C-alpha cells in the first residue's frame, strides 16, 4: 500500500515473459499460525523473449522468504534481492530448477486474496494476482504450467484436503497429521490454482459425458448445509449437458468439485476442477432462498462451469483481455438461462442489468472500453463494461454472422487455441475466418468506450409503398476519448401493420454515421418495432406516440420489445411527472396509463413471469440514468405516487390476480410456479401501497405468517413494503424475522438489507446501529454488501440525504475497509464516484468525501485509482 499515485500498466507495453515455467510442484504445510509453502519450479528461457537479460524476476506480496535453491544449491544474499514485491535473481542459467521456501499467515489475511481462512477452513482466491500472495512466482496468465500439490495438515481439524485435478496419493504423517497429493494434468495459469482444507460435508453425484466418460461431482459445504445443495447439484448436471448440446463442449477431468465458503470477495471462481463459490450461490432451499436466489445459483454455476472452456482451456494472454473470458462466459451463461428458463424474461433481466450498472459506468468518470488500455489495479476492471457489455459485443457478433456460423467460429477458436493464452483479437479472427465477414470496423466495440445513441426518423411514401428509416449514430465523449468513429452494429427490426400483423423482419447492418434504409412493398404506414431483442447495447431515440407504444405492448411479436415498449412508456410518464413534481404541480396519472395497466392484467395469454416483468415500473436507478441532474427525491416520490395511484384505481384487478395465483402448495422451482409467484407478488407490491390496513393484514401479514418457515420468496414479498416505509408493524416484523432465522447467515443478510433500504427517515441511524449488531461483521463481504452496499446503492433517497450524513458514513466505512480488504473498499466507494451527476450542493459534499479519502495515508491502490479518477 502506498499513498503516492501508484503506477499504471499499459496494454501497449505487453511483452512475452523472459522465462517460462513448465512444472510447478507445491507443498503446503498448514499450521495454526502460519503456513509453510515449498515451491519447486522447472524454469527455462523463453525463446520468444525480446530481451537477453539473465535475470529472473518473480512477484510476491506478503510472503516471507526463507530459502531459495537453484539446481539444489542454496542461494546467498548476494545472488538475489527483494524490491517492491519482486524477487530478483541475477545470473540464472538457460534451464534450471528453482526451489523456494516461504512462510505466509493465512489466519491474518483479511483481504481474502491468496490463502486465507473462512470459518476455520482454508481456501484460496488467486484471480487476478492472489497466487503471488502465496509464493514468489511469475504471476501472469500467459505463464501456463502443470501443477502437483501436496497438502499436509492436522487430520482432525482438516479431514478434507483438496486441490486441482486428480487425487494421486495420500497417507498419514505421525499421529495427528495426514497428507494428500493432487495432480492437474492440464496446463494452467496460476490464477486458476486452488487449495481447500477443512472439516466439510460432501454431497455427491455423477455425470456421464457425451463420449461416455464418468465424471464424479462433489459439492463441499460447511457442516449443517448438506440439505441445501440439491438445487446446485441439479444445476451442475444441467449446465454440463447444456454445454455439450449447445456448444459441443465436454468436461475434461474425471472429477468436478465445488466448495462453498462463507467469506468470499466475489460470487464464485472457476479454478480448474475445483470451483470455489460464495455460499450464496450454492445453498438454496425453499424456506431460505427466493426465486431470484434459485435463479442466480443456476446461472452462476453455469457461468463457472462454462469457464472450463472459455477461460481455462483457452485463457487470457494478459489481464487487458479479461473480457475474452468474462464477456464470452457471461454470454454463454445468459444463453443457458434463455434456453432453460423463459427466453424473454432472461433477456429482460440481462438488459436491466446492463442498463442499471453498465450505462452509468459508460457515462461517468470511470468509463473504459471493453478492452481497457491501462489500469492501476486490475481488480477495479471486473466491471459491468468488461462483463456485461463484453457479453453484448459477443451477442452482436452472433447476430451479425448468424447462430450456426457463430458456433463454427467458436469451435475454431477452441480447437485452434486449446492450451493457449490468447487475445480478443484471436477470438475476433476466428469469427472472421469462419464467417468470411470482415469485423474490421466492428472491433471498435472493444476499443471505444461510451454508450452509442441512435436517433431514428421514419417516413412513408404511400404512392410508391415505400418506407424509410434514417438512423443517425453518435457516441458521447468519455475520459481520454473525445472523438468517436461510427460503430458497426446489428439493428434488428420488425414492421407491424395496424392490425398487429408482422409485415417484415430483418437485421439491418448499421455502419455509417447516418444511414437511410428503404423498404419496398409496404402496403401501409407501419409501426416499427426497433432494436428487437436489444440487438445492440445502445440508447434509442425515436418519437413513438403513446398510442404506438401501447400498441406494441399488446401486439409486438418480439416479446422482449413488448416489455421494452412498456418501459419506454413508463419512463415517459414518470419523467413527465418528475417535471411536474419539481415545479410543485399537482401530480395526476394520465388516464392512458391506467387503461394500459388494466389491459395488461387481462392479458391472460401472456407468460405469467413476463407479465410480472411488464407490470414492474423502471427502477429508480434506470430513471436516474435518464436525467442530466439526478433528482433522487423527485424520482422516488413520483415512482411511489404512480404505484399508489395504480393500486387505488385497479385495486379489484390486483386483488383478483393475486388471489388467482396465490397458492399454498409446497414450493417448487419451475417456470410455471415461478411465474405464478412473481405475478401474484407483483400484485401484492401494488396492494400494500394502499392505506387500507385491513387489507395488509389480510394479504401481506397472512402471507408472511404462513410463509415464514417454508417459502422465502413469499415471506420477503409480504414484508418488503412494511419494512420499507414507516409502518407501525416494522419493528415487530423484523424482530420476528430475526428470531426465526438468526442462525442462518444468508437469511440474516436479507434481514440486514431490508433495514438498509427502508425509507424511514431514521434509516441511517439504524444502519449505524446495525454495524454494531452481533449479526454484522465488517470482515465478511456478504455482510458488507447486505448492509452498506444495499444502503448506498439501493436507497438513494436516504444515502443522498441533503445534509450529507450518508456520504460521511460511507467514507468512514470505506476507510475502515481499506485497511482490511481493499477490493471490498473499492466496491463500496463507487456510489460516490458519479458525484457530478447530482445537484451542486450534493456535488460539493460528495467531492469533499472523496478528497478526504484521497488524503488518507496508506490508501490502497484499489481505492486510490477509483477516487483519483473520479475527481479528475
Ligand atoms: N473469474 C470470476 C471471479 C473473479 C472475479 C475472481 C474477480 C477474481 C476477481 C468469475 O468467473 C466470475 O465472473 N464471477 C462472478 C459471477 C458471474 C456469474 C458473473 C462474480 O463473482 O461476481
Ligand atoms: Zn467469470
């Protein structure tokens, strides 16, 4: 940690390593205060090296060097030096064996990077640079080697000892200890290394691959959680089968292990053969997990499983290529969800994610391209841009060249680069070669930041029965990129006639800044359904009339665009009311809106889950994204007003739909049941906005009482609003909820979040008190996300309270986290970084907080980079 500006790394400076490591033989002796690590490396000069230096430079952080042996001979102090997290060994031969003995302290490791402990068990997190927190190494993803790992530990405390690959030997050591040896036959970069040791329970199953090989499936969890693994195990098998059927990808080891740990910075990690997951993406049971949780478990499992090919077999040359594995794998897991759940709803969720997080990133001080050109701390670049926009870029390639050819391109990419560390350029070339289509201009999606804007106009010539669309594209300036070149993008459209029949569907290729498309034989002025399925990650401007939007909501054959028409309409209505609110005009709902809603509630033929999505108003975040100066108070007040008005006027319809879809059957996770629950709970969201207390009691409270111990989806829906506002029931309900679930950490997270997002005026005080509660632990990332993250990101009205206490509170938390866990500190500071989007008064307060953070001594690289960039 330093407090002068840390140095940046540049993509243009990439050079091959001077040395290669072919094999890595590790031995861990796990102790109660420290762990001894012996690492034996076979090293040789890299024929591709550009330099003639005979120096070997290894990375290492927080590791205590004990001994180095070169070809069996111990090196003396003059043979090497340690300088700024580097071990420099001078005068090494062209080929040699290096043995390094180090000491690390996993028990003191609060950064959760490298080797650390979680609830008494050992585990690792090596992406991006965790391996150099374990031993000195060439910690770069293009350094691919074969690993064997020996683990020695206390038998009783750590009966389970795991690493990558296959178990090849094991035995006892003295009275108390035992050892195991694992061998991974596949070459891998060190970021995919993993080790787990602990007293864990195992759930097992198996999978027979398409070529008939048997794969053992093991899920390890902390004691007492075995009964919550069934859903995860089914998901593993589903993902394995799907990847074979869809992309022809087969699993390659005889065993696939997953370990769920309580303390984890991220969601999950794809270590070869030994994935490590945050418990929240493995453990799921009807009484503790919501529909959303069940869904996430499936998609995160699919994601990490898919990495076995997109990331592990073919990996990244350097970290600038991160989207090569993450964008592609998000695209693959999104496709999995579309294929196995409701396709339209899956697409809606993906687009919501993109708009809620990536659009803001692209419009702010931290905007960067999908392939960044420089970074100070790579952990700051696991962003929505690299992930979600990266996935959209892959999807656009698929749309441009067609699904079948895309599949051929992917096959070519995997076979050509199997076992290699490659670049985004290699991926694009494989797609170009298989399709014969030039992606020259398309590559700009990887290098230019910012969300493009499409301004669209149409004309109809009844005489010649021709219809025209003129598309003008532009892209706002982003840091370091003032001028942008036009993008190449697929623009999927449909043309509907007045009776809702589709006259035409096509994918237009947009390449120029302004382009005019002509459509012949169009018998009447059509209603265009534009950017179907969100075929490109852009903002669209087209002056639809209210009637046209309502028409599309009912008739569009593209289900995503039905929802999208609704979203456009709600945004328009709400933003108009925000204007009224700001000039203190009396708010009134347009009659059209009520009619549209009531018509929607009657659309029985629609998939219920989709209907539930269509009945959901745009999030406060998405609404904020549409405003130049964000007015959090107005957005919140108006959105609540609209919900309450709709509830008042359509009370009977909501009650009827609620009752029709409410069921006391035991919880099942399938399309139909999720659809029913989502729809009725959406109705409940409206109904609880009514002041009618008997109704609350009848519906919400009885749903709460019945579901509390057996259905978390219903429990949370029932109490969300009562804890959201200053209801007299708030205290009682929260106490009851905690009493019922205080033994379950993941449910306690929900309990913390409920309180953090409450709109009661004293929420900040309550959040502060909760940081002292037995349930909170600042060292546990899930708890930090649940309480602090929820408050700062999902409670804009309270976080941005005009006096600025929210900012000061977050500042204190960020500084405390900075010393414990810089990655989490950096994730928590982001709500402050888009300070320029708020009014002058708030800008000043936020800026002051950022400056205070920047002045702090020992500021981590992680926080320093984000704060200094946002102040620029
Ligand atoms: N490789 C990442 C995990 C990771 C991220 C490690 C950042 C180190 C730093 C993993 O594949 C991943 O992307 N996990 C996501 C979940 C996924 C479903 C988007 C995560 O952890 O949030
Ligand atoms: Zn990933």
